[in-house]
């Protein structure tokens, strides 16, 4: 069998398949459905310094080949995570990675510092790009100055592997990628959701409570793939690809475009075991094509 292990800075993954934040809870919700230790990592739901109630309902809507959401990072805050969630997930035999968000560089840094103290959380994914909150993420993720300010503040207080999640809602995503690389990001993940909207024409009102939300699912895959390919050619740090991945074939496209690892998001809602199937599918493809390691196909597209 081909070797599936990859590395993101000091983070060793047994295979390149991870689950995307906000689509897999804390992993615990899926433990009766699939072996959690069978994938390279689990990126748990967004965590902020203080508790967040999230946006009003309705905050999800199905669209053609995807879904819109404006959940708004609902969570009980980092202290609750450290005291109640961490003890339940710390011994899961895979990389448990925390997605961190905030409304100021100081909030991000303080949240990251508290997670830094947790021995068995080897990395964080810094969400500077989330488009479904009213403040914070959107403003930081769309400018080089904003993105740099958050990464700089976090890097001063966080000492493990730092993955920065990028927004696609920009003119040139490579500029943002290079900016966060310059401030000490160990990796970038992309893409977060695209801004979208849906309208109920009978009620003459938007389907989502705050009118707009983040579009995810197969509909965004071609855009995500293009951006991963661009960013992988623009930076020297590893790239994590996500956006509409539903199958091993999708994942292999991202790897060939330059991603070292991938994340599966919306597809988890359709099939809770999809990440295991994607892992196995990658392995089978590599064996069928005579590859000794998954690294042989990473970035083969010029």
C-alpha cells in the first residue's frame, strides 16, 4: 500500500484527510459512526474567547449543489472548551485541531494562548475569513493589513503549528496568503465559504435571518481548486485544500493542484463516514497507479 502520511510543519498526519470546522462538531458526535483515529485530523467547531449565541434562525438554507449558512460561530467560549470539551477529546488518536476566531487581534491572541497551554492540541486553524458573522472575521480576512495584524498578534502568543484559513471573497487570494506567511503562518487552508444569498419569492424575504451567508458544497469546488492551485504556487508553506470535496477523486484533484492535505466539510452532512471513504479511495487510486506515496502527486499540476 502507498504511504499516506504527510506533514504540515511539525504536524504529522497519518493521511491527508481532515474534517472541516463547523461540519464535524467536536468529533465526539461521530464516534459511533466511524473510527475517529482513521483520519489525519479533526478540526473542531469554531471557538472564540467569549461565548457566542450565533445568529437568529433561520440560519441554513439548501441551494443548488450546496448550502448557505449564517450560524455565526455559536459556541460556549474557550474556557468552556478547555474545561469540558478538551478532557473528552484529548485522547482521540488523531490530530485534534481547534478553529479559532475573534473580533479583534487581541481576542484572537488571547483565545489562542489559552489553547496553546493544552498539551494534546497540536495546532490551531485561525479563522480570519468567516463570512457568516457580522463583525471580526470578514474585515480581517479581506485585506493584507487586517490578516497580517491578526496573525502577528497570535504568533506572539501561540507556539505550535499555526494554520490560517483564508477567505475567497477577495480580489487576489495570493496576496493575503503571502501576507500571513510573512507574519509566521505555518500553513494556509482555503477556501472558506463564498458569500451568497437566497430569497423566498412567496414570502418576499431572504431565506437567512441576516440575509446573506456562506456558500459551501460542490458548487464552490471549481473556485476552491483554482485558488488552491494559485496559492500553492505563491507561498512556500504547506497548503490545505477544501471546498466541495465529496469523493476521493475530488481530494486527488486538490492534492494535484498543490494541497498537502484536504478538509471535508459539507459532505459530512450527507454521509458521516465520507472522510474514511475518501481516505480509502485515495489509497486505492495510488495503488492502482503504482505510486509509493501520496507525496508523489502533490503539486504535479504546474
